[in-house]
């Protein structure tokens, strides 16, 4: 289960949002939203992306003049530190073509609205969700708030070894830190905690394993 997040917001500020001529109104969506499986999995990616300022779940209802009684509700709106806000619709691969075909004009209107507000419209499928980043996010979020006490001296030990090598595999790092199996298990837990909290760096686009390379980006 995804933990409670300080990055998740409820109501989008619509005060400065500019409407296109084809949009009837946009209102905050106050209804409880039960996430489907794709949305749930995507939320792990949102939780672990350090470039995200905050995000909204099913935040607004967009009423077009051509579909006054049928609101378009983005699954997420995501605000970033370094790039434009994204308005995200999540669709299963099998329903994507039908969705785009049936609502081509409406999606063009929504896309125009996004451009006028410096938003990016994104329609994503499971191909964008079930990636190595998802494995990493779900794995590391488990260690971000540790359920056992962390010995912070161990982070210094690991850090010193990484600094010496510049880059080192996880397996070699743990072996160099200790030859005792029980001690290695303790250090590995500290390592996952450190990676989860962005003390150490790794290739976020590749699935983490014991052969993954670790470094400290600030060096």
C-alpha cells in the first residue's frame, strides 16, 4: 500500500486557469475516487519522483460545450519542479484507440486548453507504468520510513567506501564493508534506506539488484 503522502494535494487552484471557447466550465472534483489498478501502480511512480512538487488525484471535472453532461476527469494532474504541469489520463492499452477515436475532437479541445495554460496533456497506458522504475519505487518506498532503528554510523561507513571507488556495485560495497554475513545483512538494510532517501545514487531507469552500481552524485 502506498503510504500517506505530503505531496498529494486535494484541490487544484483554478483561479488563474484560462478556459478555451469550447470549454463550458471546469470545477474541482470533490467526489471520493477509488483508484483502479493502473492508477494505483502509477501512484508509486508519483510518490518516488523527486522532481514532483505535488500531485492531485482525479482533481477536476472538465465540461465541454459539446459534452455538457459528460465531464472529462484526468486521473492525475502533476506539478513539477523543472517542467510544465502535466494533465494525465490513464487508459488501458486495449481501450486507448477507442478512447482516442471516440473523443478526438474533445481531446483536441482539452489539449488546446492545456497549451494555453502551459500544461502538457499526456495519455499513458500500462506500457508507461510497468517499467523498471516502478519496481524500484515500490521496493525503495518500503525502506524510506524504516521499521527498525538505523545506525547512522553505518551510512558513513558505506559512504566512505563509495567515495573511495567513485562507483561500486552493491555486492562489492557490502563485501568490502564487512565479511561477516550477519553484519552484511545489517549494512544492506542501511544501504537500501540510504538509496531510498536519495543519499546514494543509482541508475533509476534500470531495475535495482546486487550488481547495480552505486555512487554519490554530489561528489
